[in-house]
C-alpha cells in the first residue's frame, strides 16, 4: 500500500514537473487560422521547431486586441507571438501592449520593405481584400465594385466582412469615388454618410462573415453569389479544385505583422522565431503555399512569376488598388464601428 | 391550599420557562449547525459569484481613464464652471498631461474615453500629442497657441466640457447610453440621436424572442412530458434517452448541426426538393425562424424535465376519481390534472426564459444582425471594442430587467400559491 502510494505520488510530481518544463519551453504563436495558418505551419512553425528545438503551440483568432489587453492588464500573458493587422498593431503599440522590436536579433532594417516595419511590429505578409465569385455559378462575373453593387445584373446574396473597416471604402469606390480620394472623403461627415447610404442600397442582400474561412465555404455551397475575401484563401481553395475567380480591381491591401506581447515569458524565443520567419530564405517559400507578399526585399524579388501573379503586390493587380490607411482607422475605428453596429442591427 | 396551588403554579411556570429556554437553546444550536454546514458553500458563492458580479456592476460607473492619467488637467478643471473658455493655464496643464501620458503609453486610454464622451476627439488628441512631442514644453501662452494650431476643437467650449465630464471619478454615461440616453454639452440628460438609439429596441427584441421561445417550448414540451410521465417504463426510458442525448451534446455542436441542416444546400432543403414539395430552396438560415428553431431545440429538454418531474409525482388516482365523479376525460384533465402541473410549468418557464435571455452563441451563428440579442452586444463591447464600462452597463440593465420579471413572477406566484419551495 505504501509502495503504491509513493509510486503514485512520484508519478504525479514527475508529471507536473515535466509539464512545467514543457510549457516553459514551448512558444505560443497566434495567427488567423484556416488555410493561412496551415501554410504558416508548413513554412514556419514546423521548420523552426526542428531547427531550434523549441516547441511551438499554435492558437488562432479573428483579429482585435481585446484578449491581448485582458492578458496584459491581468499580467497573465499566455500568448507570445501574434499575427496582427496594421491598425491593431499601431493601437497596441501606443497602448503599451506589445514589446518593442529587438533589432539586434532581427538584423539590418534596410533589408525589409520600409512600410512593413515599425516600432512594435515586423512585417509578415501583404494581403488584400478582394472580390471573389464562383466561375461555375457565374459565367461572366463582376469586374469592379459597381458590379458588386449591381443587384439587377447579378442577382443574389453578397458576402461582406462584418465591421466598418473595408466596407466603407468599398461603398465609396462603388459610388464612383477615385481610390486616392477615398480616405480624405471618409474623414468628413458627408463622406461617411455617403458610404452608409450606399451600403443601405445593398443591405438586404448582404450576408456578413467574420472568419476568413467562411467566404470560400459560402461560394462553394452557393450561399452567396459573390463576396469579399482574403485573396490567399480564394487562391488556395482553387488549389483544392474549386473554380473561384479573384477580382483585383479596387482591392484593399494591407500589411499584417508579427508582434510580441508585452510581458511574454518567452520574449527571447519569440524574437528568435520572428527573425527566422522573416529571413530571406524562409520567407521566400511562403507565397508558394498561399499568395501573400512578404516583407523581405530579396525574398520578394526571388518569387517566380507563376506565383507572383497571384500576389496583391503584382504590378497588374495594383491598378486601382487602395492601401488601407492605418492612421485613419486607428483614429476613427471606434466611432465608425459603433455607427456600423447601430446601422447593421436595425 | 392557595399557597400550595400557587407553588405548583409557580413551579409549572418555572418549568415552562426553563423548557422554553431549553427549546430556544437547542434551536440556536441547530441553527448554528446548519450555518456551519452551509458556510463553505456560502463563502464559495460569495467569492466566485457575488463578488465578480459586484465588480462588474461597479465597472459600469467606474471612470478611471482620465482622472488617473491626466491628473493636472483633472485638478485644474475641478473648479471650472464650464460657462466660458478656459485661460492659458488650462492649456499648459493639458499639454503637460498630453506629453506625460503619451510617454507612459496611457494616452490612448484617455483619448478613447474622451472620444466616447464627444465623437471625433480621439483623432484630435492623438494628433495634437504627436505635434506637441515634436517641440519642448514652453510657457502657457505658447502651449495654448500650439494646441489651437493643432486643431480648432481646442478652442471650443464643448471640448472642455467633455473633458471635465470625463474626468470625474464616476460616470453615468455608460448606464445612460445603455438605455439610449446621453449627456448634453451642459450635462443634462438628452435622447441619443435616432440612428444611434438601438438598445431599447434590442432589449425589446431579446424579451420578445425569449417569450416566443418559452411559450413554444411549453406547447411542445407539455405533451411530451405527459407521455414520458404516463407511458410504460420501457417506452418511457427510451423516450427519456431521446430527450437527454442531445442535452448531453455540446451546445456549439448542436448549433453547428443546425447550420448544416438549414443552409441553402443543407439536408432539409435537399429533402424537400427531392420530395418535390418546393422548387427553390427555402431560406432557413441567417433569419428569425432559424433562430427560433435552434433556440427551441436547445431549451426543450429544460422544459420537459421540469414538467416531467412534477407530472411524475401526480398520482393517477386523481384523474380516476374525477372521471368516476362524472367528468369527461378532457374536463378532468383541465380541471384536475393541469392545475397540479402549474408549479412545473412555472419552473420550466422561468428556467427557459432566463436561459434564453442570456443566449449569445446561437443567435450569433444562426441569425442575421437583425436577430442579435443583447448578449451579443455585451460580448461585442467586451471582446472587440474593449469598452468594459459599456458592457457592464448593458449587463446591469439586463440584470435589472430579470430582477423585475422575477419580482413580478414572485408576486403572481404568491397570489396563486405557485411558490417553488
């Protein structure tokens, strides 16, 4: 009896100690799930674990800073590295939610595209919001945002990402505003009213999505006739046999960065991971798995033409493109989202 | 003779008195024992349930962002009447606070709070701070000049009034917003503009959906519970498993299953089309009927089990007696059986209603934005906007609604002797 008890006791303590050691060694990386996280797993997470011996624990989320703020405020930070959208990066940096980038580990700033690096963030991908439709259901699809809004020519439901960001720009583009005038117009009351009025026209036909995996699902099941989507998810669905078409006219592209959460217990390993993932050799492999641009200048040059034509930054695709204005969204996100919520709940 | 009888009487009285005090003492002991048994659970509930709720209620009036991070501005505004534009010293205090808080990374918190008070202030504050940080701190007049140059709003009375209101330690703005009211520039209560007034509507929608779901559960669950209570043991056991099995499945799994069933090319539409009952697929998802369907499915076991437990304890002798006294079976059911099941109806109804009011995930996955209930907005303010004051305020209003409804129910229950205890 005593022997059994001691054996049990030592087994439990041994197990707990092992768990402690394991958790202290593993790095938690959080991304947006779905096809893009699968690509990240293949190109970054598994090779990094293999070469450095640090285990990576994955998690996913749909954007936003709430969980990060809760973690930092309550001093129980369980996430280490986070893939974060541009406005959230700027906001988080201003509010002290992210660690400052350690350039000793990341190397020379000059090797990265200038607009992708910042105080608290290391550029990870350049991605885009595009129109997508199923060529099997629509023989001739929409060519631009005016077509997206045209319910007579293309009857059926449309998918839009739930939130003000992106949709206000698209509404103005559909209303005939030129891309370089969109943000100056949105800073005025009349501009915002105009965008919401245009959205009102489309409202009965809209189905709202929140997770990046939903638009390709809905296109496949026929729930929507066309939708906005992250461009990489659509191209990757085509790799799996679907027949979707990406419309690049009027694309809204932005940069997602890696950030390290303030108070993370694995700060050094986090920066090691970011340095690894941003290095030219590793980063250049990413677009082959999912068509997003990368921040490393050399890596960008090295991408073969076949893959490059699906990237948001391919010169042909940049015609009539709009770069998401981070400063604008950081400042106006709160009130525009509040107005959007009130509008969408009616 | 009399002394003997009084003696006996006195003895009787003292005996009575000591008996009474003995009884009281033993009752006190019993009470003490009972309290000791309950104490651990009570402390647990107090710590894990009551305390967090009180903290949440407190968050709905707590207002720390501005008075903690901008101490000089708060101090200098405390005596300000708010009737005319402040002098240059105010601008100096504000400039110092802007510089300090942007260094401490607390600027955006204060800016966000003031933006909630007056729309558009966030961008004004962050841009002004960025401009100020490019120059060193100078005299009051110079700082005032810099602020006014950065943005014309610093010369408006409404801006300073908003900052003064945001800097008080407690605020009523969250609670007011939760019922579609707001504070005017001079601090009086006013209605929120038409396109922003959604919460009263949403509270009404939440209560209505819960009511419909509860009544539907009652109508569907009552016959099922009756069958369960009166059927043969073998049949009843099988039916009971049928009720409990979905109950044991995760809520999220059941909701996702409904998405698969109800979608455009889902099982229900496919079946109806193959049976040639309809030509075009029905729209059953992302609308109100889908939400009702899923919620009723989720809450039915609660209703059935509550009714079943009461129905099981009703002796069949009552019905037989009623019929033997000459009543038709239907009359006997209505007059004799149903009234005895009312406590079960009340318990099941209350349970379903209160559960349904709090439902978040099911309408979020199955409904359109016009079907979202109040819990969706509480989650939105907690998770996406990080405005915990607003989330707490909506929670407070919901709590008050439920408390009122429960008080009304209690009143009615007392009158009709429906108490659950």
